C-alpha cells in the first residue's frame, strides 16, 4: 500500500492533455492528496485563489503560457508550496530556468509511474521538512524573545529593568557625544508610596505599580504627548521610581516632557480600585549637567530628592547649587521651592506688567511696530529672565507664554491700526504644532502680530522649523527671528527659516563702532534680506553714533533705548 504522504494536503495538476492529467491526478490521490485540476494558467490562477495549495504539478508548455511563469510568480510571492514541472521537450536551458524559478523537481514525459511517485514523494517530504523547520525557528525566536525579556524587562511592570536601562543610558551618551547631541534623563517617584503600600497591602502596591507601568507604556505612544517631544526609553528604575531617557533632548525639552508626565499622572485613573497618585520628578541633561552615565543618573537622583523635599508633586532640574559634596543643600532646595511656587502663582494670577518698546522707521521717523515685553510683579523675581529660567527648568514655558501673550495682546486695540505687535515666542512653543495658531486670543489679531522667535541659533531641526513657519504663515501671522548667532552662520539660518523680519544681534550692532568687519557682515545680511523681501530691525541702539552707522549701511528699522525705554 502506498504511503499516505499527502494526507491533509492539497494538490493542483495543471495539464492540458487529458490522459496525462488523469494519470497524475490518480497518482496524487493514491498518495493521500485532495486533488484539483486545471487545463491552463488562467484556470490555475483562479483555483489558487479558492483554496490553499501545497503541491503543484504543472506542464511547462500550456495553451496560454509557460508553467515556469506560474512557478516564478509563486516564488516571488513567497507562496509556501512545492512546484513540480513536467515537460516532453526538456533542454539544459529549460532545466536551468526551472531551477531559477524555484521548482522542486523537473519530470520528463513520458514518465515512469514509480519514478513520478518517488519524485512527488520527495517534493512533499521536502515541503513538510521546510514547514517543520520554519515552525521550529518561530518557536526558537519566541523562546529567545522570552529569555531576552527576562534579562531586560521588569517582570512586574513590563518596562525595561534597572540593568537594561543603565545600558541604554551608556549607549545614548556615547551616541550623543559622538554626534554632538544632548539627551535628558527623568526620574519619577510616586509620592508617599510607602503609605499607599501600607493601606493597600503588598499585593495592592504591586497592582498599582503594574497599572502604572501599563499607563506609562500607553502614554509613551499616545497622541497626548506632543509629537515634537518624541518618545524615549522607559524603565522601572527601583521600587516606586520610574525612569525616562529622552534622546536628542536638552534641559528645556526634558523639563516640558517631565511636567507633562507629572500632570498626566496626577490626572490619571491608573486602574480600577486604585487611589489617585502624584509624582515627584528629577531632571538632568547631558552634556549640560553631567558627562558620564553614572554622573547623569546621580544628578537626576539629586534633583528627584530635591523635588520630594521641596513639597512633592513637582519637577526640579539639577543645578550645582542643589548639592554640596553630594548632599542636598536644604536652603537651596527651599529657595527653588519658593521660586516654583512663585511661578505657579504668577501664571495663575497673570502677575505680570506688559511693557512695549517701539520699532522705528528711520526714514519716516515714526513707530511702525512695538515689541511686547513684560515685568513680573512677584517680588521673588528680579526680572522676566528669572521667570523664564524657572519656567524652562520646570517645563512650564508653554503656560507662561500663553499668559504673557494674553496680557500683551490686550493692548493691541489701543495702538494705531497699521501698527504691528512683536510677540516673543520660545523655540519650544514655536516647534510644538498647534500651540500658537489655535490660540483664540491671538487669532483675531493674526494679521497684525509678528511672532518673534527668540534664540533662533538654538534650532537644529530646520526641516521641522520650516514646516512650522509655513503653518503660522497660513494662519495669518508674520515671523521674525532674533539671536541668529554670530558670524556668517546667521545667513544660513535666514536662508533656511525665510522669516518676514530679521532682528540683528545686539552684540553685532554694538560691534559696528569698533571695526569694519561687523559692518560688512551686517551689510551682507541686509543685501540678502532685501533680495528675499525680509525687513531688518537693528535692536539695541543706544547712542547717536550707533544710529548714524546703521543708517549709513542702509538699515531702515531700529529699536533701542535711544528711541524709548520699554513702558
């Protein structure tokens, strides 16, 4: 009795000669196959769409084409089936072509039935072996992935474990150093977790940590994370402390992401039956705060301890003043806590006095625009720069910017109808899509607002920056760039950003009196801007000599104490 090698398998015979087709079908059925038959390539293709086929026996010369064409099609589509070709007109070239098409065997007609059975048997056994090997390889991959997961994943939360995370920090710092990039490290600890553990029991505490791990995994991919901030490597660092490594992110970006995480946790329902939580967050950045993986982790740990001591449920960025000899400075922590509290108060109460400084058309000797500035009214802050520094370190630049612009634009209706208002925008606000162009306070005045991008020299992703300029232009705003950087690199920034206004760096303007090189550079910038339709504002004009020099080289707009102090 013939061995039922084809049991549970399907075969398709494609042969236009009826007698040959019937013989091959009978042989295959005797081997246990469920067999279908076709007389042409078109007929075969139709049958292949109706059911999975494991073995195809196809004549090389069919009425509508070569059986090798079908074999090649199946090979290119990576169909898991064996193809045996039959031909009465075999040549060496056709045999080579068959091998190249991926056929399992090449049978000459007329054939011997025993030889045909043996060839079909070998082709079927080869198919079964290939499938068994594929299954085994899949099982090995799954087991290897499981073993790798056991080595790199925290079993409770599913996040990276401590050892794996440390290796990620090491690799990222090496990459950042090699390419001149930055990275940020956040450590977040659940506030009063010991009390939560005591009230829920250890099983309840583990349930909270497990749910928090799932929440962090979701939030790392979720749409509520600003796209420009990107994602990072998340880990359970120790106990109730979680870590987030952010590649290509500086201190300000890390603070914004950390504040976003802190707020998300405080507002989240982590899991059914679990209590609401808050978290303290410590931040450190490479290379600004530390040069090695160990030092970066230590700096973030110090900042986390400071956040806890400062009152919990807040983010604190590492600074050298926080610690002395590796120990927290209690006085400095209190000072930082006072500044964070003052910032929160100032944002909530809009505790700022808006100020305006005119931008003068030197030809007509009239103000054509005003730059909006601000002065904090809280005595904790000496100047708006102090406020900005705390906001940058605590991830609250966006909230601060919205409050300041709301106060500043409120006076626009009192200004001449043709006058423009320059509003300062931090690079992170500028780069996060929708944060400005959807602001209902600004949109009615868009045609009269110039968004002044500060610290333009800090921008490195010019492709993204160009898309943001285009989006803001579409909303009706005009764009100005400030602090382009020194030297001829400023021309590169202009070419890539294509703003409407350009503000020359104060140091460049002041350098005019001292030599011809600064004057020549400004002249080149002016020539480029005129050719591209950009208007140039020289800011920081304090003396009549500076005014005379900038007039002589063709500057049309100017700003500075010589004309008026902010008021």
